[in-house]
C-alpha cells in the first residue's frame, strides 16, 4: 500500500486514543531522539523493561529479573561472614558506563557476635565504592533488596541494582 | 459517524482494551518534543523572519511480552507543527511508524521508517531538523514507505540491519519498467559500537532513485564529541555522481555545548558543489529542556551560474517529554 499522510480526523483519533488509553506513563529515561537512533529497538526494549522494573518495585514485588543488568558478583556462597566476594574499586580505576545497569551485592551480618567489619554500614560503604567504580560520574539506584545467606543464620546479602547516569 | 465521534469511539475502544486485557503495567509510553525557533533567513540577499516547528513530534512506543524472550515492539510517531498547526495541510503527519517481533534472533520489523542508512548517521548531525540539517546537503536521509527490515542482535559491539523496499508498481530503478518485486529497493547498515567509539557502514540500492554508500564515525573524548561521514552516491538516471564528506564537533562546558559542523559534496557529472557550515551553542535549562542559538550557511554552487547562498541565524528552545 502506498503511503499517504495521516488524515486530520484519524490523527486526532490516534492521539486521543494514545492519551486516553492509559498508555501515558512516561517516567522512563528514554530520550525522544533515541526514537530515531540506530539502536531504537534496543532503547524501546530497555526502557520498557526499566519501566516494568519500577512498576514492580513500586508494587512491592521483588523484581525484575528481566532487566538487562550486569551482575558484579559470582555465584559462590560465603562460608563465613565478612568475606568480600569481589575486590572493591582500586583508586585510579574509575570509569563510567553511561546508562548501563549493574547489580552489586555485599554480605553483612546481624548476628549478635558479628564484627564491625561485618556490619551493614560497611556493606553499604563497599557497595558505594563499587558504584563509584563503574559510574564515576554518578548513578541512580533502581532497586535494593536483601537475601538471607542460607549457609549462615543471621547473615545476609545486600543488593543494589544501579544505573550509571547518562552523562 | 463524524470525525469527533470516531475519535472518541477509537479512544474509548483502545482505552477499554488497554485496561481490560493488560496483564500488569501497560506496555507503552508517550514521548515527544517541542522544538521551536525564531529564525532569520537570508536567501540571495532577501531576508525574512519566521517561526519554525523543527519536526516537533508526538509518539507512542512500547513492547509487549509474547513469551519468554519474545516481544512485540511498536512505535508510532507523528509530526505536529507548533508554529501554525499546518503540517502539509494536515494536523499531524506520519513520521516513523513500525511494528515488529523481537527475540534472541534479532528483530523483524516493518512500516514507514528511516532507512538503515539514515539511522546509521546516528547523531553526528548536530543541527538536525534545523536549517543546517544534513538532509539539505546530502542524499540518503530518507524515510521510506513499505520497509521490511531485519535487525540483528548486537554481538561484541556489532549490529546489522538489512531492509527491503517493494516498489509496489513504481519504477524505482528508472529503467522504464514498473517494479513489483520484494527487493526493488534495498538498504543495509553494519555498525560497531564500543565504549566511546561508533563506526558504521551503510548502503542504499535504488532508494529515492539513488545508489549510495556511506561511512560514519563518532568518537567521544571526555567532553568533546567528534563525528565524521564520507559518502558517495549516484542516481539511477546517470545524471548525478556525488561524493563528499561531513565533520562535526561538540564540546560541552558545564551546561553549555558548543557545536560546529561542515559538509561538502561535489557532483562529478556536472561539477556542481554544495557546502554547509553551521555554528551554534546549546544551553541546558533542565534535563529535558534546552535553549539554543545557531548560524548556518548553505551554499549551492553550479558551474556557469552564480552561487545560491542561503544563510540563517536563529534562537530556539527544545523541550522533550
């Protein structure tokens, strides 16, 4: 079928439909010009996944395994509290992966005999070091959650899913 | 049924559909931008002021999960003319409209859309939609009807798109015979992207009566973004055989981005030349809003004829939503 410009009435109908259909939830970081970029398909998928992630998060759901994120930790488990799974960022190694999403985790303990190095404060400090390592110019924490360490009662993993800022 | 009633009926139907069958969040987002500028154009010593809409637009896009790893993807974008409400006699005109299926195999999509060659240009054109838009100087900036395309997944930074454009009875290759095949026009692109580097090679065959090859490079060094394009194209009538280049640079200083770009193309058939030079600056007012100023000079030099010179300067604002 040869193309023709949209007729006014139908154009109004389509726009009205868009506005009234409930599709207007534009809280994701999609840049309008991304729609004309060579990777516009990736942007649509990525953005809508982020949207779903936010919606799930707001609804109290655990979340969004579908978001394309890079895990910064291995599958190995801890046998004792306080063992760092991954070296934290070394000074001078900072870089910035604009708009990339990552998930980092750090162990901590709530056991009464836990050492200070095993506290949630130190876990948060280490997570911030990791975020600064990958997103030197800033980041947005998209989700955070905690999972119990099945091998040690009272021990947990604190997870941060974060995304580097655009610039 | 009059148009207003039809609009309301369609809106109500789609609204009902969305709310009745959606499982979880609605998979769609409205987006767009308003880009208006006040411009003084001086064409061969005759100047005038005007308000431009600069491809202001409204769109909806989204994806819907079909099964694990398989999605329907869609985008429908319309231009709106905020300066006078008249888009070639219409309220809205169609921009990129597509639908497709995306899986681990890539994406198969179709619609009316920018060709892979145009998409491959990325954003090296720093004065896109303004007087300095490279479409005013270079061929290959085509939004194509009846496009059927496949885009590969990105593997190690590489991605490719191939598009077929049926002629639907038009004589797209200029041989005097109506073209009715599936691949009467073709457009391809191969790109590589890693960290701050972007490279692309693109080609058209019998698209807008042109065969074309284009190379694009973009590199970002801290606050400096550099772009370059080389292009060779010839029309299928044998009346044009052009080759040219384009370079651009943007330098960001806090909220201000200084921009410059230059392009030159020469026709080997008749010796005609075209040049475009643009200088400007953007000032970011907020994340989605900027003000800008620019100056553009487009010159069309024909052999045995005086130059056709068109210069413009303007100030404008763009708000994305």
